[in-house]
C-alpha cells in the first residue's frame, strides 16, 4: 500500500463504544508511533473526545463528515491505511464506508453483529476487494473474536496433539458480567424492524451457513434459532445449558472461518454455542427461567407497541453505555469442548477482563486495527472479506492476550 497520511482512522469516535475505542487507540498508537485520526459528524463532540484523550505525546487529527456522504468517505478512505468503525447500526450507517474502503484498497474492521448486513456487503464487494487488496474484517469485538479465535486455538491444539481436528466443538458461556451500550440496543432494534420488512430475514437468520461462500452453504449443523425454549444437559461439563443470545451470530462466523480457510476443521465439523448454568434441579430451573425470559423479551421486541415502550423506558439510548464501575469490574469466561473422531475430549478456556460489551470489545477492536496496520506484511491473506481467525489468527490472538486482558488456555483432563 502506498504511503498515506494516516495509519488508522477511527470512524464514530463520539458514541459510548467509540469514546472508549478512541482512548485505547490513542494510547496504543502513541506507544507504536502510528498516525491516528478520528472521524464523525459532530465537530464539537469530536473535539471533546480529543481533549479527553490520554497524553501519549502524539496528536490525533479530526475529520468531520457524514456516514452517507460518499465523496467524503472516499477521500477519507484514500488518506488512511486502516479504517476502524464503531458506527452502528451498520445496516443503516455502514454500507457507504465499506464501499469506500473496498474501492480505495483500505483495510477495515468493525464491531458488527448483523449477519444480514455482512452477507450483503460480501455479495456486493467481495470481488472488488480482491482486486484492490482491501482486507475487510467484520465482527472484531466480543462478537465474535472470543468464539472465532477460541475455536481456532482449540483446533490448533488438537492438530498438534492428535494430528487431526476436533469433529465437534461446543462453546459454553460460563460467566458473563457487564452491561451493554446504546449502539448495541440500536442494532438490535433495527434488526427487529428489518424482520418486518425483509422477507429473507428469517431465512438467513436461521441458516447456519448463511455467511459461507456460495456453493459452500451446507453442512451437518441444523438451523440457528434465536432463544428457543430449550434446556439441555451437557454431559462433558455436567451442567445444564440454556440458549445464548449471540450464539447464532458467533456460530455463523466460526463456520465461515472454516469454509474460507478451506476446511481445516473438516467438512463435517459441527459447532454449537450456548450458556451454562449448573447441575441439579436448581440448574435446570435457572436455565428454564432465563430461557423463558429471553423468549418473552424477543416476543415483546417483535411487537411494535411493546418495542417502543422498551426503547423508551428500558433500553439504553444512543451514546449511552455502562458506568465506569461496570466497565472495569466486568468479566467473562467461555469453556470450549472439542470432541475428536475417536471420542477423546479436549477442553479450552477463554477469559476476558472488563465489561464484555464495551471495555473488552473496544480493546479487542483496537488490537484488530493495530494488527491490520502494523502486521500488514505478516498477514497471509490478500484482499477480500475475512473473519478475525481467517485474516489475523495467531497474530491477533497474541495481541489481545498481551494488550486486551484475554487469555486462551487448555484445560487439563481432570478439570472443568
């Protein structure tokens, strides 16, 4: 890539997630000597964020424009090597920016958890991204880096130990403490509205291989269902499981990774992601209560009247996010169980420090942007639409282990 004015542009620096990303990027770019710019539509808010950045001895430029101004976005993309975006809902505010990055050969990463939009962007721009060399990497936050890189970590261990991959991996969310931002709420609200107007919405949501390339959208996994009323027993971890809200999204990304990496996990690979409670009747009851509540919440969100009430009185507003105390005290843990073809079990644990929806997510996104900028020569894939595992893999895993408060470890056979 020819020399450009900036190394990284953060687009959407004034929202709850954007402000935290700006802080992390300013600190890390100051350490690395990278040239950072921040963009958005409100100069006053951008200047407020800029003035509140940590003193790293470096300066950050401010770029003012609109998410739908194609001329501005094209110019901005041409000025930088990497764009990192926190502007959601991406289906409403992200399409023109992706197009600008693709056309200008600019690498890009974001926080989207909107598979319908991801599918649309891939279909529209995959060929052109290959031609220009733009690496486009969606889902670089809590959705879906822990799941995607965790499965890759576990499969690498299986290959090293047994010479073949696990035929099945299940991810169980064993701990999740934190809040969520107004941007996350807005994306979910937009998805509920799209469901009413897009006849393909439900089909794509349920299709487990919806993000895989054309001709590669088949496999052994059944439909992805959002919060089914279903509680199951996990014999490997000896506890009850319940649906996990973001399981369908993360599962689609993991399956896409397998497909676009030419099936290192095998064509018969199966994947599932749920949340764990505990054993006994108490564990079953806790799982069932949570499952029923989740189903009722989805029903309420699907009805315009109750959705409006939830939006007005319950859900966080745009620009809002969890408090500093919640951001700092949050944490999460995933346990992944892999089954080898002969039935041997291999387990891994992924942990993260800080609120998963804002603090941990923005740390992961920061390292993804830095990886695209600093490790450009070591990334083996060319232009196109990639997942975190397929594009950056161990390069990113090493970064988030060192700088984002995350850990990946194998669990001894006699432990959970």
